[in-house]
């Protein structure tokens, strides 16, 4: 059953919230599609999700989890329900399939043994709290939005042979799509372009405290080497920081893959086995059944 919640007084960047929800759903094994109609005053985001699978029944193929975010940063409603895959609430805007993002181990993995809908609602509430006041001062930073966290470098960067404490981890969200993660200390910096990041995850390491949580980022440097630096920060913010990293990386990959994104209206289901095939296909690539062409 659909449930609607209203949020007031949060000053949320609704597009960033929608992006984080998309990344969360993909990390939980869902195919994701979206439509958006953002504006400075009233925005509407429509997100659909369904489980991946090579072979689905007709009913299973059409069933989806539908999420609607509607309103303005300081007063918006969130609705989670079920619907029909491919049916768009924003009829004037195409419903697009989100390209798969190769980022693993989001905060979703911290929720174990709960039902999916409960997990999803908990995650969204966490991110609403984390993104509170994210629109404040936005006009002063029209070209770049940087979030900064106290952080220590632990190991994994080839150029550094020792740990680097008392640094800052910067999540730079730039309007030209060239997002990046930067770790800075007085002696130097590690620059990780979002387009080169292939994995980000929370790991447990024995440090000053037993089972201390840290973030490991896997990316390629300018020489094409695979680097896996590990960073330490306060455990109570680490899940939010990881969500921010995934958000930046997801935005970057979506922008760079947009020309390859498929419209849902360009696919159909085989009349025999229900596998997804191109709308113009005359035969099913899975079972070989001839298709009716309209």
C-alpha cells in the first residue's frame, strides 16, 4: 500500500536525494528508471525500480516499486508504492533507464535482515537528515558544491609510504559534471576523479579501536594504475560520507552514459518467453519466437 510522508523545514536538494535513492536501488539489485521535472520552486521526481532477472513472468516483469518526490526543498512529499513498469506519471518527459553504476557496498549493506520496503524508508530518512540544509547558500556556489570532512589517510596510495593524519576529505560536486573526491593534507593531496572510481565501500580494520570502520576507494590514477587508498573518519558519519561518494560517482556516470540510455518505450517483451527485446525486433534473441510487428 502506498504511503505518503511530508517533510517541512529541511531545505533539501531534492535532485541529490533522488540520485541517492537511484544508487541505493541499483546496489540492492534493482533495475531503475526515472523521470524528473526539477525547477527552483516546485520539483517532481518519479523513480521506478524492479528486480533484475533474465526471465520474468509477464506479471513480474510489469510490477515495480514507485517512488515520487514532489514539492520544494523546504516543503515536499515522499510517496512509496507499487505500480506498472514503464508507466510514467510525467507524461511530457521520457522515462529513462538509469545506466548500471559499478559502485558497491553502499550504506544499504548496513541494513541486514529487514524487509526491503522498511530498508528503503530507513535509508531515505537517513539521507534526508544527512542532506538537511543542502540548499542553503547554494546561490553562492553556483559552479561547485564541496562537502568537507575530517579524515586520516591510512594506506593504499602508491606515492605515500606512511599514514597521513589530520587531513580533509572533500567531495566536490561540480556543475560541469567533473565530480571528484580529494584528500588533502599539508604535504600533498590525492585526487580521485569520479569517472575513474570503480568501487567504494566500508571496511572494518583493527585500529585504535576494535573493528574500526574505514572507507576504501578503488580508482585509476593518471598513469592508469589501480589505487585503493583507505581513509579513516568518525564512525557516526561514515555511512553518510559513503553515500555522498556514491552520489557523486553515480551522477558522473549517468551524465557520461546518457547518450547510451534507453527509453522504456523502445523495448518490449517477447510474446512467448517474456524476455525484454528491442521494440523493432522481429524475433526473440532468447527463444527465437517470431514477434508481431505493430
